[in-house]
């Protein structure tokens, strides 16, 4: 595979937390799927996400996600391939799907809002993941 095809394919099937945040802010039409366990979901999740653990996608996706909807999956973070498995499950059902790189970990580390049992919270921006005094990294 040549480099152009490789990187074009990655951009077709992967996105990052900043792009997902921008898409949610712009009210783009897609379904954000949190594929983690109920305990992880309860600990905190991205506002507007739909909870559908990976093991339940094959049997429940059609009742939770409209046919033809674009889907973005996420799990814990870069050390976890749960979002990849979830994206594969949606692709096998015929959905257009992307995996959100960085997962919930980088969403929270970049200082975006998180929904918890006690409401929405926003942590400090981690300077190792996002610029502290800028809107984006500019990439």
C-alpha cells in the first residue's frame, strides 16, 4: 500500500476528540457511541453519547442507531482497542463508522465537558494533550 492510500484510509475511518467536539458543537448528524461497560459509563461519558457496550452492538444496534446513520465509536483511551472492536461491529452491520482516537481519556484530558451522575463537569486541560491557552493545536 502506498503512503497516500494509507493515510487517506486512516482519515476515512478515524477521527480525533477535537474533531468530534467540533462536530458536536456544529450539530453535525452522527451518533456518538460509548462502547464501554455500564460502570465506565456511570463514571463519566461524553454528553450526547449513546451507551452501547461492544458486546451488545450486534443484537441492539438496529434499535438504538437508525439505519443509515453515521457512527463514531469511543472507548477508554489509546491503550484500549474497544472502540476499534465496536467500529468493526458497526461496519459489519453496514453502518458508516469512524473510531475516535484518544477515547474518553483524551476527551477529558483536553478539558471537554464530561457527563457524570452529579451533572456536567469540566477538568483542567492537560498541557501534554492540548494547548492550555489556545482553542486548538492548529493542526
